[in-house]
C-alpha cells in the first residue's frame, strides 16, 4: 500500500465529525455527553459539538479538546461575526434577523459557512427532532448525515427531512420498527444504545441499619403520576414504614406537590431537591449522588431516553418503574421491579416489597450492573459509533465518485 493510499484510509477511518445538538438534546444525554465526547476523541480526527442556541448543559462537554460551537442570540450593528476563545466558538446573529425568518435557507447558509472552516466529513444529529436542520446543513456542505433516534415516535421527523445516510436508534424496539417501516433502508439503520460505565460497588441497601433512601428524578409536569407516587408514600407511612424520599426536579407543579406533601403530613420523609442533572457536570458526579440512595423510582413512562435511569442502574440502585418503561433496560424481577402504570396500590405494594426484602432488592441492583456491563457500556457505544462513522463516510465518498457529473 502506498503512502497516499494509507492516507486515504486514515481519512475515512478518522473523520472530522460535527455533533449537532440543542438544549433539549443535551438535557436528554445529560452527563453521558462528557464520556461520549471523551471516547470519540480517540476515534475521530477532530470533534466539534455544534449547539443550535445556548444551553447550560454545554458545560458537560470537555472543551478543550472538543471544539464547542454555539449559536448565540447577539446582535451587532456591523456584519455577523464569530468569536473564538480557546476552542469555544460563538456565532452571532445578523443585524437583520427578520430576513432569516422569512428565508430560513439564509440561516442554513450562514451556519454552514462557519462549519465549513473546520472541514467536517460527517454530521451526527444527536436527536431526531434535529433531522431537518441537519439535512439542510449536510446538503450545503455535501457531507453525510446520521440521526440518533431517542424518542419512540422519532421517525416522524424523517418525513420532513428525508431519510438520512444513517439512523441510529438507541432502543432495539425502535430499531426493529424502523427496519420494518423502511425496508429499503434497513441496512442503514444501526442500533446504538447509549452507554455508561459501571461502579465497582452496589449502592442498594449497603447500610443494613439505615432508613431506606428513595429518589425520584422527574420534572414537575406529570401531576397525575407524581400525585400517585405521593399517595403511595402515604400508604407506606400509614403502615408504619420508615423511609426518606428525595424528589428531584422543577416545573410548574412544584407548589401543588409541596402542598400535597404538606396536606398528607409527609414533610418529615419527603424532601424536594433541585434537578440532579443541573447539579453535576459529568456522570461520575451524578453516580456519586445516586449512590447515596437505595431505590430509584420512575413514576411515569417517558417517551424519550432518561439518562438518570441508566446512571441509577449503573450504581446498583433498585429500580421501580411502570410496566413497559425502557424495556431494553428494565426486566421485571431481573434488573428491576415493575408496577401497573397509574395504579397507586400497585406502586405501594412494589415499594413495600423492595423495602422489606432487602437482599432481593440488592440482588436486583447487582443484576442490573451485570446486565449493563454486557450491553450498555460507553466503550461499546463509542466503538459502534466509530464503525458507523467510517462506513458512512466511505459509502458517501464512493457514491459521490461514482455519481455522474452534470457536465456529462
């Protein structure tokens, strides 16, 4: 093999990658984003994290060596500009943003012009709702697009953006459904589950003489399900069960929930804390917080990925969740416990079982950790992504070379 041939292979194997995200996508990935970026740095030539808008979760990205590019809502009397400090790049808005509102393609051209400076070989949209924006940027830059699907109904976005060069569902159920619906593109659908790393110890009931510690991470927007949880806790308290619960979240229903806790006289055992994902910048810190608890309660089924659930399993929390929640992760009486969705008595019964049978609950935490080691390590995620990146770039370059030019 000549040096030139070797150089071409290296370019394909180690492409320059843009991870396309926004505040919503970064919230979904949470602290996992840091480990993902660190892992990819060894697999790509250069990694750029491009955020549409601003987000506090950008602190999760290790910058440097990752280049963080964000679109900030700043207006100047002069022409639009970019500001670069170390490896953080801010793209300012134009003096007359109304023109871009009327003609959105102008914004796409402006953003693509900034990305072009870093010569990316591939764009990876980190969530399905970014498919349309990613498609526009990829077409202008003439590079392939990959789209991660984290929501159960995420494929709806592809009808507007066009099917990309690769779809990356994080759930096997979604992967099977996509392959069935898009038979012709099935070979471009890659199951890539989000990964984490596993702690060496198991946190569930390691303190036999201590009061059971429960935690629930949920935005205060699902009033019926959170009311159900509080009612179930009242049932436990009425049976003289000692416990302490931390409700981690924020939202419009916080005052309602506080009033309900006060009304049911649960103030001594139910405590409200800030969202855990906003208190930490990396998964290790999140794991340290979750390790202080025995049971992780999921009050409702979420249509999108829940990073806190994965982290809770990674430290060995006993998981209590509605039936059908995260089927790739939670298997009833194997890696967690399920209750009937919306059923207060069922939730109270499962919580009582988890608290009373501590050895069995601890074994569930151990089982969950072992299961994650086999299927959901961040190293597996990075390895799969790097292979998909190389294959996608290689296929796109081959197709571009074989496609007839307009002059012919």
